[in-house]
């Protein structure tokens, strides 16, 4: 059984607090086919980033597997 779940995670830099500490916001997109290629996820991430107000800080792929 190959039960893989994939999540695309975009982290944005949204500014600084009153003490100068960096602030980030994370957006996660779930229910992505595990078979999706990294290049396909990158293309989707780039399209989503172009719609956002804040600067991108990181893009990550999180794969979760069910262990037998």
C-alpha cells in the first residue's frame, strides 16, 4: 500500500514586530497527489506567489506516508 499525502507549504515574510523580530505567515495546500513532481509543485507555487501581497520566504513540500 502506497498511501502518500503531499502538502505544499508557502511561508511569507510579513514584516517585523515592535521589537524588530521577523514575522512570517504560512499557507498550506493539502490533498495534493503524492505522484505530483517537484517541478509541477514549483510551477503551482510560483503561480500562487504571484497572487500574494507579501514576499516569499520559503517553499516546501511535505510528504506523509502511512506505515504498514
